[in-house]
């Protein structure tokens, strides 16, 4: 049985750990709110841009831009979003597992897979396994998410237009709630316009309105489609940020709870040990007194 | 009885809505918008025909006189509907007054230097990102100085 001092020391250390996990939970909760606000703030832009792209695709035809072109080839690039830091439960492991499962089951055996990794955790994992990594960037924060999305979009658009890859997918944790994130895998390129737009207008008009297009429809598409790709990645980045904080929040809450349980258990053990030592002392005194009497 | 309130866009106003991925930057009724179009600067007045046009990085102004809002914007589009609703979607926008012009100048210099050092490397996606950086820094400097 450990000594009283050792148990007391251990209780103190678990209490300190609990303080840290509780603080981490509170920090994650505060950051989560900001990340959720950013997701909501991005919606009007994403919706409007998506409408414009589908309207333009409707009036100009989907063969009007090479980024719409579905190709036969099997060179696939995967953009993987993870976080830089752990302590977030299975947040990163789920993404990595999904990528591996997808490559193993959904892609043909001779598919050429290249990875564009965002987040140190993905890099740590895949660089040890000799995967083909084309680029690596640290995980985005609220302030850098737009830049990361722009740079990644420019890279994949360039790769696709120059026929270095035939298909680009993105894998990220979609933020459902603080306790649940779902790993999503979405196709980014070739772009599949969300059908319908604002309404099916006659040829040459969008949503029934005759717009003057400046420069032409095709040139407009050429400007808008990369922005559309970018906003897709930006949303993935934001979901990833919010998901990370959500996962960390629940992981830290569990850790705090476990620490509490451990403290209760150790306190019980400590009290028992203390009681045993008191009893032992009493017995010694009584024994001594009895001996003197005799 | 009070006069019915005039609806934006129906009687000589434009209902301007400037939106970025970070949220709505400005939403106001106005009488004039000047924007950096792909084919050059243009001014938009009420009663304009429906139009969809690409914007390049530059300076956007909404309104005139003391109600004038001046913004540095990056690329995007401007769409005016039949009722005078103007949707301005740009990837980045910042009010001229909020721009840290010194930082913009430093960014511009750094990006230009990087571009000058590009040399024979292929003009790939990273090169395009650098061009975007230069254009955005230039737009911010212009919004404060010109």
C-alpha cells in the first residue's frame, strides 16, 4: 500500500491536471463560439456565389469552362484537413482513417493518389508512410483560413487545368455539434454546379432575367469558378476549426470528469490509509499500556 | 397620413449589399456606386439595366458626399437586378478607414520582391497566389492614398 504522503502527492497532481483540462475546455468552448459565428457569416457569400455559378453554367453550358470537365484519368489529389495539435479525441484519427479507407476501397488499385495536407497531424502521419505529399500547410486559424483556402484553391485549380490531376477531393471534419463531428469527403474538382440555380430560365437568361454579361459569360465563369472552389475549401477549413474545438471541448470535459473520479477514489484510499495508521497507533498505545499494567 | 416609405431601388436608389466570406461588410441604400470592373472603373446609377460583371482588385465606393463609403476590394463580381438590388460579392473587402496603410505597404513590398525573385520557376498556383497578394496589397494602398 502506498504511503500517505505518496497518495497526498498524487491527489495534488491529479487536481492540477483537472485544473488544466477544465481551463482547456473553457478555452475551446469560447473559441468554438467564434468559429461557429464564422461558419454562419460565410453562408450568404457561399450561397450567392453558388447561385451565380449555376446560373452562368446554365446559360453558358457546363462545357464553357475546363474546371467542369469530368475526365477519365485516375490521378486523384486529396486535400486533407486536420489540426496541428492533438488532445481532441479521435478528431484527427477519424480523418486519417477515412482517407486510408477511401483510397483502399473507393479508388482503383492503379490510382495515382497525391495528398495536399493541411494540419501537422496529417503530415506527421502520412510523411512516415511514404505517401505522395504535394504540399503541406499548418492548420488554418480563423485569421488565416481565407488565405489557406485561396492558396490551396490556386494550387489545385492550376494542377487540374494543367492536367496534373484528374480529380480533387477534400476530406474534413464537418461540425455537427460540440459533441459530434462527421468526416466528410467531397469532390472539389471537376466542379459540379448545384443544379437549378435561382430558377430555370430560357436559354440566354438567368432566373428569367436578361443580364448583360461583362466581359462575356465564359470570361465571367473563368473568374467565378475558382472563387467557387475557394469558398468550398474555406468552408471546409471553418468546419475543421469548429470541429477541432468541439472535439477538444468534449475530450477535455471527459478528462475533467475522469480526473474527478480519480480524485474521489484516491481520497477514499487516503482516508482508509489514514484510518489504518490511526488504528495501528491506538493498538500500539493500548498494547503498551496493557504491558505496563501486567 | 405619413407618406409611404419609398422602396429601395424603385425610385432612384440602389440597394447595395457588399458581401465577403467573412460576412456582410455594408448594406445600404445609395444613389451611386463606383467599382473596379474587369474592363475598367465604372459608375453605377439607379435605373441601370440588369448586369453581371466581374470585379478586379481595386477601390470601390458606395454613395456620394458625406455618405460615401470607400473600400478596398479584391476580385469578385457585381450584379444589379431589375429592381435596383446590387449584390457585390468580393473575396475580401475592408473599409478604407480601417486599413493599416503601413502594413499594406510592407505587404506590397514583400510580395513584389518575392515576385521579382520568382525567376524561371513555373507560373503555377503559388505564383497566382503571389499575384493575388500583390493586387490586394495594392488595392489597400490605393484605397488610402488615391
